């Protein structure tokens, strides 16, 4: 046995590897614990079931250190949120403070997303920040749910909370809470969710304080510096391996909820050595409707796409962001100026991600999926019960993903930018006078490809209340999710409302009154395909046919696969002949 | 104490069957049997006979056998099971495949779902509909039912799950379908969601019911063959089976609801911990059971393990060792609330391209196993690090059979960790062990800190082959001062089998506002009906203790808290329900909200029959006092390398002895670091206490 000796495991920077790993793991754990606390104590369906909320931790300089397993579309705005907090409060951070805002032109999300930021102190010194954001089921304004499809100015969208103190050195700002209570339709749910966010910030404070106490401030600072550098190093190494050049792509949002005209996002991704620049300045000017996307949200969308292409191994922190810059000319609809309406900006944020995916597919084709249903379609139902109680229910329709360079899309998984849950059918019915009559995959709807896109899904709701208001935002009614490498595009969306004997096909975004027995039938887009469908493995086509996801006719007409009606197996010879003919 | 006859606890794992017996004099006897035979039932019967013969006990004197097995978990994991079908409400064919639609991991575009146990082609819809309040919106259309059954029959379905929308509030449609299935598909087993998991949430209930259907034929066959095998070896005990909730049930119910037995191994260990902890004067205990590739922890308060109404199996583990919830199959059923992380003795250590070290979740398994096993494993594991650091020794055989080779462990650590990081082998081994400790500690934190509990008020009870060797260091990091190591720590789950109460449960989903008028009367009537369900069937010995509980939440919340339901002179006290709920809410989440409505989501009755075994005698001979040379162990940068005494349990008494000490045993190795003392109490339990010294 070799002689033992006292030793320390040191890396180049002087901090031992073990301490580094412990602090790194603890930071993600704290962010996840904040999220758990928020989800378990929140009140609204959107927080507790749909998980439309997020949490993160930043260092004393406001640099993001860790984020929870939550929504990339939220968390990508955290750098912008922290900049706004520093601009507003400068060096006035005090223990027990909690800052609050939902201002699209300050923290940069949309009004239903209320952000809380708590400075964390350890031994009386500023040590970092806890961030918690939740999409609230109502923020007042012209429509329940805070996402009026027909809004044209920020003032109509709801109560705008500038960046102010919700807690001032531990004392709650009762005046503000009363203002919020009196402006929203469901004050218990909104304030309940807010208190869930407060609880999450509290957990962040307590756990980070303990972590720094255990390791000492100097070691903690060394570890976080190293953690950010590590992410930057990995990010730059990955980008350096991609071919240099400028890659442009254009995609559209169908309409702005006011006018039926498509709005274009034009992006150019420039890979330059180990850094990456994305510019959206050629995009269309800001619009009257509510799909304008504040620049911090545009950043979040672009960043999410880059992170997906980089892969999950690189820690999502401010170090990673250093290698990536995102710009857009103010006044475009991806960098709107006051008083633009922005409450439906999440859709645009997702389309920004699509544009970045489309551009990167030219540079690194083996790492980019075909276009997905990139954003869920959120609907807000509102009614008043016979007993006079106000009910607001938010539901998300989630549909198909795009095919990948090496595999089929997984069916019905939440979008990359917006990792939400669906609402349970039974819990929806127990909570709101609705009956869901259908929630399933639609056969033959996939974007065909060597690796196919996910099938579209449909949800069908029957109204049981005497009267209810419905606000719905969807997209891809006219444009379609694109395929890649010869893959076909996915199908488009369609929404129908049946009122009495009349069936109406709705525009993508609408707000309307619904009455008892009226029906909403929502069919959302499917995912695009990757690669030529004629190159698809016939065995995979057969599996889809047996599972009744694809009909025999479609197997033959689109994939060139002939399935014997007698044996339910692939007719190899007929398939080869048909495919040869179709390839000609 | 004495018992009428011999009681056996039999825990069948992947490679070993652990048998723990309690003889008529209250003495504990143990044997680890190799699962060499393909037929698990045969291995068990033979192992029991070998133990009895060794001890000179007549087979006929075995009166009770409590069993838990990994066979159920393995069949899900390996997807070996019957051809399953699912019948559901028209419009909802894809509930199972779509799930909750959440990604368990961000930025990983290549992530794949675990495919459902029933493919779409064998999911059929029936025209029918229940409303949320249990009223019938649309009666069953008999033609669509027959067509659905025919479609399943044509595909050779052997096991059918039935899960209809809102069946949790009215089971009659599911029952009608069951009747028709018995007529038209007589050979198939049937699992009804309204019986398996009568609670809200169509996806969770479907997932649970489908898993039950998948297990049913296999488990029924297995239990029958076990009974037969035992009989041919002259063993005719009452056969009982452990459930995931930590209670035991009879063969009939186990065959009817196998899903409730799915995760019973860890539950058994927790039950043992609860009983032993309470008997020792440690009613508040955190358990830490470390096995080959995982570490599990559970919270026990006042001698009662915390239970949960939902769990997930087949969950992949993330790069940081955390379970990726949403990646496996959700099961809504009572379970012991345990947290699991992907780090155990066999977990592999590796270094990524960015120079970051990780441990697990990949494990080396029994074959090839850690590098030091010399079975061809090249990747370094936690066990290899322990060997290099001196915590384990080449001279002590693991489980009595496996010899370790230090040079192989060193070579693997050098190549895969030390060289990529540019550090030497000892540094690397220490980093591996410490990182593993941090990950294992996370399981403890999940069931304590994350539930609002202060870990410092608990003792850490270490079990499993690896627990006693890591527990003290993990306790130190968590801020826990006391570690208890029971006898038979490595065979702990089997011991739990002997100590579990028999139990029956009945539950019902509801949606009631606590302040609504008439709620108290409605609850009372519901509970009385459920109590009949729970005690009506063939009962166990003795008079059951009836516990009534309700799941409560603030209006709008999705997560519920289960609270016991107090009755005053037979009447339900709704104010007391509210108080109990708000107290627990405040404890777990830090606040209460008096102005909001409370809702009841489920009511439940648990009939618990008296424990047959209460306090066994834990004395055990480990071969007496023997002199071993001291071992050099590296205890980390602060404590440094030190010479540790090698002792046996018998060497210790009530007087605390200062570490460093190593206590090698048949089924585990106990490590007492330099900053801990160890003593042995009258019940043969080792108690390690941290010495608070000024540096």
C-alpha cells in the first residue's frame, strides 16, 4: 500500500474540484427547490398544474448562476430582468426587499408574467438574487387572463406594475397588494400565486445563505466565477466547431389579432470563430396588435434555440450567454417601443426560436429539428357562477414536434421554449363548467419525412355554463411548420366554434362570448418532417399503420410503402417498385 | 417475546434472496441465498429449507412468510409481460401516450419518452360518458363495447385495463365493461381504474391501471408457483406480500392489485427503520439505504413513515443524480414517501469534455461490477474509490464471496478520472467518494428540508450494503449529529417484512368545499361506507384500528395534503380538518391562508391490523472478538489519513469509543470517522455521535 499523505484536489484556478462540484450541484438544487415550493403553494391552475412559472438564482452582480427545470422562455429573460433591477435600484439593495414588476418595457416579459426578485444577503453582504416568475391567470384589463387578442396598447392589457418594492426590508407593501387585489378578477388566486413566488424567493435566500456560510464567501465567489467560465468555455468550444458564416432565415406570425396580415421575422445568425451573433433588425415594424415581443423576450427565444442546438450538457448560466449576442432595431415587432401591446408576445418569442433553428439548420444540419408547434395555444375561459363566484380557467393546447435528423418526433411534447403541462380533463371539468369531449392525436396529420413530425392533436370543449367568455390565441392557420432536408411541412391549425346550428371557422386569435352547449373544436398544427419520406424505413411506416396513426392510403401515397391487406405486413417488392417510380 | 411458530421475511432482489427468520424464542436467524435458479420460487424454497436445516427447525413450524420481490419492477423495466389492452372513453384514446406533455429535461432535443406499456393499436374507445359529479351523460353503447372487446380479442389480449373519464366518481360503467369482458374474453385478467386508483386525474389513473394490468397475470402465476414450491418443500405458512405503502396483504389481494406491491423493497426497509427507531427512543428518523446503484431516503416522524399518494417508476436519472420526474410511469397509489438518487456503491465515475467530474447515474451492476471485482469492469466506481482510500479492504470479502483487487481499482481511477483531471489517484478517489456522498445526501434533503423539516432534529438510520460506510460523513454535511446502525443493516428490508402491519384501504375521489353545508354529514356517510369496504373482505387476525383520512387543499391548489380525520362522538369535525391541514401547510410551506376556501379531494379509510411481531431480540453473533491489524484510511483534507482500529460489534458497549474505527460485518462495513464516537446499546444497535470539538 502506498503511503498516505495529506492532499488537496486543486484545479488550475486554485479551487478544489470537489468544492466546485458541490457548489455547482447545490445551486441547481436550490433553483429546483424554489420551483417546487412555488408549484406546491401556488393557487391557480396555471401555476400548480400547467407549471407556467420559473425560478432562478443570480450572483451579486446579477449574473444568472442557475435555473430550475422550468420554462426557457421565462428564464431567457432573466439577464434582462437583472439589468432592469440594477438600473432601477442601483446600490439600494437591502435585506428583506423583494422587487416586483410585470412591465414589458422594463423587465421585458408580458403583463401576466409577474416577476419577483429578492436580493440575498449573507453576513450583511449582498450575495446574490433569487428570481421567481409566474404567469398569473388574471392581471385585470379588458379580458380575463390578461391576454386580450384585440388589445392595441399596453394600457388596455391590464395593471402595469412598474419595478417597485413588494417587500421593503421585510415589510409587505399593503398598498400595492390592495391595488392588485382591486384590479384583478380573481384576487385570491393572483395573491395566492404571488405568495407562492414570495415563498420561492424565501427558500432561495435561506438555502443560498446556508451554502455560503458552509463554504465561506471567498470560496463561493471563486466557485461561481469558475462555473460561469466553465459554461463559457464549453459554449465557445461547441460554436468554434461550427462552420463560420452568416445564415439567414425568415418565418411569420399569421396575424396580430387585429389585422389578417402576416408579420415577418427575419434573422441572420453569424458564426464567427467561437462566438455567435444574431440580428433581427430586418424584421417587420411593430404592429398594432398584441404580438409585439419585447427585446428581452426576443433574446429568450433566440437563446433557447441556440441552447437546444448546443445540447443540454452546458450549464444554462450567464457564462453561456457571453458567447452569444442578440440584437434587433427598436421599433421592430421583435423590439417594440412603448406603448406597444405585447400580451401575446410568447407566440413571437417562439417564432424567433424557429427563425434561429432555420438559420442554424444551414450550418449544423445534423443537430436541428424540423419546425415544431413552437408555442402552445393558450385559452382563457371566464364565467360567473349562479352563486356569483367569478371563475377564470386557463388551458393550453399542446401539439406536435418536428422530426429530427436521427429520429421521429415524440408525440405531443411541450414546445422547447415553453415547457408546460396540459390541464387534466377531469380536473378541468371539476373546476369549470366545461366538458372536454375529445383530446387525442389526429391520424394522417404528421409532416411526413424519413423521420416524421409529431401528429397534430385536437381538443374539443363543450360549454356547460349559461354564458362564458373565451379568449384564444393560436397561429399557423395559414403558414405551416416547415420540414427540413426534404421533409414535408406539418399541417396547419384550424379552430371551429359551433353555436347552435352554426359552425364558424375562427381567425387564429379571437375573443368571444360562448353559451351553454356551444362547442370549441381546436385542431393545432403538427410537426414538420425531416428527410425524404421515401427514405423512411418501411417497418416504421408499418408500425404507424398498425397503431392507426397513419392510414394505408397515406403510407402508399406519401411514403411509397405498400402494405398487404391480407397479412398486414410490408409488401417489399411492391414498395420498391412504387418508391422507384415516385422518385423519378 | 415468543411467537406461535417461525416467521420468515423473504426479500428477493436481483442477485440475492435475503431470508430473515424469527424463531419461536424470538431469535433472529439470517441467510443470503444466491438466485442461481431461473425459477425464483425454487430458489426461495430451497434457501428457506437450507436455513431451517442449518438451524434444526422443522419446516412445518414456519407459520407465516412475508415476501417482497423485485420481480414486478423488473418485468416493467424489461417490459416482459402479457399482451395488454386498454379500454377508454371515446375521444380519449391517447391519454396514455400524451401524458402531461412535459419534458423532464430542457434543451435536449433528442430526449425520448418511455413508450407506454400498451401500444395505441390495443387502446380502444367505448361510447359512454360520466360527468364530473358522477351523473351519467351518456350510457354505454353496447355495440361499441362489443366492437372494442372484439378488437382486443383479435390481437390476443391477455390482460385488460379499463379507465374511463370520471370513473373515479362513478364506477358503474367500468363495472359493466368488466362484466362484458368476463363473458366475451373469459381468459383475460381485468384491472379497473375505479378499483385500482379511484382518484382524480385521468392520465395518472390510466397509467396506474395499465401498469396493474401489465403485472397481473405474471404476478398471479408467480405467487401460485411460490405457494406450490413451498408446499413441495413441506412449507405451508400463511403467505403474505409487502405493499409499497409499507403494509402487508394476503395473496388474494396481492393478485388482485399487484401494482400496489410494485415498489415494496424500499418500503420494507423503511418500516424496519420506523419500528427499530421507535423502539430505541428515536421516533424521528431519516433513513438512508444505499445499494448498488441508488441511495434512498425516507422521513419517519413519531414512529410513522411519511406516505405519499403518488410515485413514478422507470424514471430516468439526470446528470446530477436527480430523478427526472415526468420521464417514467406515474403511479397514483399509496407509497412510502421515499426519495431516490442514482448513486450507490456500483455507480460509475466519469469526467466530461469540459473537465467536470460526475458520479452515476450509470452503474456497473453485478456484472461486470466495479473494476476491483476483477470481472472485466474497466470503469471506476464508488466501491473502487472506497477500496483505494482504505474504507474497504482487499482482505474482507463482500457478502462473504466477492474478493476485491485494489490494483484494478487504482488503474481504473487513474485512467478515467485522475489522468483526465491531472490529479493523482488518491485525490481522484477522494473526489469520487465525496461527490457520491453529496448526491446521496440529496435524497435525504429531498424528504426533509424540501418538506420543511429541519434535519438537525433527526437521527440518520443507515441501512443497505453501503449505508453504514457512508452515513457518518453524509450526516456531517447535512448537519445531523446522530447516526444509528441497526444489526443486520445489510439485510434490513427483510427484517422490515417481519415488522409490518397488515392493512386494507378503501378510498374515493370527491370534490367538496369544507364550508359547504351538509359536508360533515356527507363525509361521515362516505367514510362509513368505505369502512365496510375495508373490513368487509376476508380479514386478518385481530381487531383492526380504523384510520380515516382526507386529502385537503386550498381551492385551486393541485397538490393536496393528507390529514387524519378526527371524529367527535361519531360526527365529522370540519373545523378540526381545516386546522390540521393549515398546520401542516404552514409547517411544509411556511404559511397559512385563513381567508381562502379549503377543498377535500379524496377520503380514505385504512384498516390496520395489529402487528404480529413487535420487538424481536436483535442480538447476533458476528463471530466474537478477534484481533485485526489497524487500517490506514484517508478521511479527507481536514482530518487527513489516519490509522483506524478494526473492531467487531461485540467489542463495543454502552461506553462511547472515539473513531476512527472500522467494523466489518457479514453484510456491510461500518465506518466511524475520527470526529465521531460509537457505542452499542442493549438492543445491539450501534449509535454514532458527532463530537463537537473546538478546532
